C-alpha cells in the first residue's frame, strides 16, 4: 500500500475473500478498523481503494475548531509577553 519495505514494520493480513496482503503497521491498523466502519475488503484492489479513500479525506485544518483555537492561543507568543518568568 505505502511502499514500506522494512520487514520489521510489515504485517501479513488475510482479507475477507481469503487473499493475503502485506501491509505496514499503520495500514494494518486501518485494515483492522474497516469492519467496524461497516466495510471489508474482499480483494487487494478493494483494500487499496478503501485505504486510499481514507487518506484522501478533505483537509479540515483550515476549518478551525474550539480546541484548535484554544491550543493556538495557549502556545502563541503574544500570550507570553506579560508573563512573570525570570530569565
């Protein structure tokens, strides 16, 4: 799936149709989660498509959210201007 060739990071999985696939740890985890999302791959081609669809989700970083705004505010330099730390 991702082209990882380090045998220490690879895992063999068996698909619903009985086919075997060799995946990196991250993709193997994604494969294990597919049935809980109501999907399962029968073939390597289906697995490739299902995992690719998960990677191609819309980038949501620009949308913003309350947690993101709070973290940005907490770690921004402007908040530290008036702090009482001694240097």
